[in-house]
């Protein structure tokens, strides 16, 4: 079964509100059996044009688990704060590590 990945590109516009988002998001992520692949800033664009300052990639056991996490009441509470404090994009990616 293919893994599911949550990928977000974020530009924080209000660090004070975002500070309240982080613990709520971390609790929601932990509740759904995640594994952080990437979490942080200092992105460097190698191709194309982007101004995003932060990226997060989470790995889940399945695409369905990504959707369950994203739509969960826990994450929706956190998401409301993220949407107030940042701009960006979030994606559901499906696939396995090619070495598996």
C-alpha cells in the first residue's frame, strides 16, 4: 500500500498567532501516527520561482491517514490559527520511497 505524505509550504505572516498553532498542530500530528520528514525553514529554490520560507513534510502509513489527520477536529482547530497567521499551500502526496 502506498504511503501518504502531507506537504506544506508556508510563509508566516503573524508569528504571535503562529506560536499558538504549533502545539495544537503537533498534538494532532502525533495522534495520527506521523513521521516528520522535513520541518523547518531555510529553503533554497533550485528550480522555478518561490518565496516560501518554511516547508513541512509528514509521512503517514496511507493517503487515507493524511486525510483523516487533515480533516480531524484536532487539526482543524490548529488550521484555523495557521490560516490566520500564514499564507501557503498544502498537498497530499501519494507514493513510496523508491528504495522500499
